[in-house]
């Protein structure tokens, strides 16, 4: 199960687990501690009506990168974020950079 170095799952252990049907499966462990953030952090106070995907769209241009914000903060369920919460917003990294190839 190869994981790219810029992936959310990089450096997490791969575990062998027993599935309900009796087979063994390989799964990636959950990240239980805060991810160290390189390249600077912006502190942001959440306002009413803002969801984690909207913040990812605002700061990274892509709502699918919500996990970058969650990984830089204490473990929290995404729907538990409320107005007044102060979040660390990491600077865009490799996962937020767009790579375009040109074909002629």
C-alpha cells in the first residue's frame, strides 16, 4: 500500500487487521496527534456559518483539502467546529500546489 510523501497518510503505520468476514486486511492507522506544520501558520477565528470545507476553499482554493486544516489542529470531528473557535491554518504545501502538464 504505497503512500505518497505529500499525502495526508504519509508516515503513518500500516496495520494488519482482522475483518468481520475473517480475512486479514491492511489499513492505515489514524493520526491521533497534531501534525507538525512547516512553512508558517495563520491563526483564524471561525465565524457563524463557516464549515471546514469552506475554509479549505478560501485558503487553498479546493474544499477537498479540509484535512490539512484539521491535521494542524488538536483532534476534533469536522462537524464540531463552531463560531469562535480559533484554528491553525497551515501555509499551502505540496498537497495544495497545482501541477499542470501541457500537451500539444
